[in-house]
C-alpha cells in the first residue's frame, strides 16, 4: 500500500487493523484534513474487512465479483423492507469508497471514472444517514454516515495516499491527476499538479471545491 509494499513485496504486519489505523492517522495529519474520529474508525474497519476478498466480492452461486453500483441502487429502490434498503445503501457507500480509494488508477480505463464513485458513494451514505435518523441505530450511526457523505472525496484522497504509488511525475501521471482534479476537486491531485508546476484553473468546467 505504501513504499514498503511496492514492487511485488509483501509487508508482514501483526495486526492489519492497527496498521491501517496508523497509516490513515499519519495521512490525515500529513494532509491536514479534519475527520470525525468515529468516521475514521468506520473506514479503518471497512478496509480491514474488505482486505479479505470473501467480504468484498459477492458470490451468488453463479457469478463472483462486485455488483455494479447502479444495480445495487436498484436493489435499494426495490427493497422489501427499510432494513434491506439500508443494507443496500451501506453496501453502495462502502464499495464505492473502497474502489475509489484503492483502485483509482484502474478506473481511467473503465466506462465510469472516479467521479461516478464519489457521487454514488457520497449520495448513498447521505441517504442512509437520513433513513436511520430518529431510530435507535440512528442515534449512534446517522452522524457517522453524514460525515462519510460530506467528506467522501477527502476520504478517497486519504486512502489514495495510504495506498501509495501513482505519482511518478510522468506526463501520463500529470494528465491523469488533472482529470481526477477536474472531475472531483481532489486536493491531493491539486497538490501534486502544483508540485509539477501545473496550476489548475479553479473555474475549469467540472472542478469542485471540497
């Protein structure tokens, strides 16, 4: 995920959750971002869980993989109960955050790019927060999901940094970073561009402020 894990080398850790927690805390401090501790804890638990493929991928007996977010959204709309709808919304947010956080470079070659995942994931967490507000569960988790919704792109930047790699100063890397910044307003991408002497134009179509 970081420099020690590149070039096909494996880093042995005694506790994966502690490793992710330390890595995320270090990046949060480095980037100077503000995140609610409970939201940070949620993300640490999420990426620890999804580090096991059986928890990230779905197996219905016929297919094995990640269900498209649009189909998950349809599942939420057609859910037979509020609980099932909320589970679908949470799954959308979780999967979108994990993919945008750790597989952002691969999205450049896909039909939908990182901005799609940011929009879908943030919207899902926001809807989930609204759905559970006022319930017993909502007292504990509605603020967490609201924070995840509002800081979704910030969290993507944090996870991108935890993952490491991707920024080598090549022309292709600069172009890709500009695409990410233009589509999402990523502060991490903006910082990299400025380090390379490229000054993003804030008024560029599609750029967002976070």
